[in-house]
């Protein structure tokens, strides 16, 4: 059934009003108190979600059910907004009235239904968390807890800062919403097209130029998009067809776009909103997280660039003439406002003492104003309103997911399950920190399948981070490790939702695309393990050590990429690939002395490979010198 026409208008109006309210709350503070602020935000977001996504069921019943859910939600959250003092006074749930109990249950049920429509795995995790909270006392052994009454469960889940109104919703109603809105403003004002033109002018003359455009443009756009899928759709719809026309096989073109798009969320300054969630979760200052991500992001894209360069080399592609500086300056001259908006955000985040949310608000407004300066880029009133409308709709699905994480989080916190799982992980790993990291990686990849990166990171951090920190890994390194694999969970088989989207654009086999993008990502996996053991990769330590590790990291990740591609100046022999891969891995993950020994083997392989390549060239040259031109008479 098609929804009535007025529904779209109501959703658009709610989106605009919510943006206006959040602007007000960012400048002057939340209305009444934090719980009221969160209730208003959650209510409007879930109404937008229920009325703007695919209806529940079919026929006339669909609209009725969705509207009924909205009414139930308004009753539940409306009570919180109006009678918030009574909620705060009902400490522990013992004194919850019947209406308060009904309101709490209503909120929980609607949150569960909305997350069911977005992610069945997360819905099942939330149901399991509820069952464990209520009936975990019946379990034997270490997993058992003291038990919990129904009233206390409702209070903690629906009203406390340990449940739905907890950390996730706090992040969603501040950082996450503002930067989804900023990303929407950039996309609606043509920033992605500007990045594509700019990167094409920079690398358009090199071999495999469309693939390298995908690498650079996706890295630039991915940092603000907050979604690997959105990045694939935005840049991939342009770069994938170009790669195919240049001669790249469909699944190779799709895998290159997946590799490039996912890395964007590791790129400072915004890191797909992951940095802000990490800052809220750990208490580490935002700028420290952004700085720590610089070297891992750089090494990730070094390996990506080498990978696509070797794919182009294997196809025999040649570079065209380099692009003139005049063309680059012309493109910047035509789209300078896009760069100014991002540089302004970087300045505000790293230099000023303004809050992150306020920095986001300024840059959203600046993006719109900067595009009004020139007639060619000027936005009419309807296009400006469309930015707020699309931004709110884009944040609605994310909010539905985040609200359900509050249900999971309270189960871990109140029952002590988080501490228990950490102990079990450490016991299973024994004395091996490497085994613990591998187990943690697998858990994060499984938990993150099919979820947006910020959600995948948040839920994985609840499960895994305490175990890593308890055995001595630094907090920053542990959370960056989890964040990296939360990003890569989107392309890891068997779900690999990001690869599915890229394969759809490339018209390729999604399974082949997923596995190839996984193989392309392996140098980045090595970097993730390296920065857990060597803090210099996270910009911690003496500058000499940081620079030395950066140089080793560049050589090592490039070497791993060459080894996996089995190509350098020409095709690598099997023994060359094996020695190069093992030695390059050692350069990245070991300490200085073993890295120097490994560097010797890398240089030895390159020298022998170069000698073999020169001999092949001479052999080919000599062959053609002895071939007589066609038509030459022999006397």
C-alpha cells in the first residue's frame, strides 16, 4: 500500500524541525534535561524511520500497523518528556507506577520492532540480551548471575543511562546526527563530483587511472560519509564502469572500490564518525584519536595504491601524459568551496576549543553559505530544505540500530556479563596475546556483519575491548584494533554487504568480489596487528622511532601488496613472492633489529628481481633485432 501523500510532508517537516531543535540544543543546551532531550530525539527519529522506510506487511494493514507503533511510541516517550521528574525519582524501578511500566515496555517494544526491520542479527542479539537479563540466573556455571525482576529490568532498559538512553543515543543525538547532516550537505552540493575531478587530474595520467581515482576519491569522501556502502554507491557508480571500460574485470573493479571505500572511514579527521564514538566511549580526547589514525590510514592507502597499480601492470596498461598544473588549479578554482568547508572543519576540530558537535554545526551552515557565494553553485530554498530532510532520514535508520544497542549494553553492564566474557576470552587464549587478538578479530568480524561501521564498532567494543585491555594492551590500541575490523566486517565473507553492493554496480559475482577485496585488505590487517604491539604506529613515542616505524611500515605494506599480487617489475616467481611477503610482514610487525634483517631480504629479492627483469628486456630486445622486417628480400 502506498502511504497517504500527507505522510511524506509530515516526515519532511519533522526532519526540518528536529534539525532546528538540535541546532538550538547545540548552542544553548538540551531542553529541560538530558533524558528529555534524548526522548525527543529518539521519538522523532523513530517516527521518521517508521513512516519513511518500507511499510510493515502489505495492504491497508501496513500503514495502520506503522501508525499504531508511532502512537505507542508517542505515549511512551511523551510520558518521559512530560513527567521526567517522576522517572528520575523512581530509582531502581521499585517504585515504578503501572503507567510508567507500560510506557517503558512500549519504548522497548517499538525499539525492538524498528531494529528488526533493519538488522535481524542485531535484533536477535537484543532479544538474547533481554532473555539473559531476566533469566540468566537459571544458567549454570560462570554465565549465571543474581537475577533481575521485571520492573527493575524495564527501568534500567527504558529509562536509565545504562539502557536505551545510554551512551549510544548520546552519541547519535550529538556527533553522529550532525556529521550525517554534514555528509549529506557535502553530497548535495557536489563534493563527491569535485573530488572525482580533482583526483582524476592528479592521477589521471598514470596506468590504471580509474582505479587510482577510486582509491584517492573514496579516501577523501569516505572520511565524511560515515558509511562504506554510501561511499561505494557515491564514487563507485562513476569509477567502477570506468575501470571496466579500461579493461579491469568486473569483480576486480568491484573489489578495488570496496577496498578504497572502506579505508575512508580510517581517514582523519572524521573517520566516518568512529572517532567521536571512540572518544565518548573511552574518554580519550578526539584529537588524540584522529592523530593516532594518521599512520594506519596512510599505510592502508599505500597498500591499496600498490595493489591497483599492479593490477593495471598485469593488464599491460600504460600511463598517459601527466596532467598539467593549470587543469588542477582550474578544478580547484571551480570548487574551492568544498575544500574550504573541510579545511574549516579540520581547523575547528584540531585548533579551537569548541565542542565537536558545535564544530559540526558550524561546518554544516558554512557548507550551505559557501555554495551561495557563486551563482553557479547557489542553492534554492527547496534544495536547502532537502539537505535537512535527507540528513534526518539518513540518521533515522542509524538511530534505530543504536537504540537497540542500549538494550545489549545494559545486559552486559548490570549482569556483569561483559566482565565474564572478558575472563572467558582471556582463559581461552591462555598465555598467547596473538591468539587473543585473532579471537577478538573473528568476533568483531562476525558481530559487524551487515551493520554500519559505527554500530559494528560500538557493539564490538562492548564485547571485546575489556578483554584486550585486561591483558595489557593500551586502551587506544585496543579500540583502534576493534574499529579497524569493524570497518572490514562489511566486506568479509560470508555476509560482505559492502561487496554485494559493489558487485551489483560492477555486475560481477559478489562472492568473487568479496574474497578478492578480502585479499586486497590483508596488508591492512597486518598494520592493525602492528599498531597493537608498537605504539609508534599510533604516533606515540619519540619522533625518531615514529618516523622510522613509518618508513618501515611503508616498505612493509607495499612489499606485502607486491607479494600478494605476485607482480613487481614483472611477474614474481613463487619463491620471490614468499620471501618478499614474509620479510615485509616482519618489517611491519617486529622491532627495529629484526626489521633491519627483514629489510635486507626485501632488498635482496628486489635486486634479484630487477636483474631478472633486465635480462628479460635484453632478451626481448635481441629477439626483435634479429627479426627481419616483412617484405625484406634476402640475397
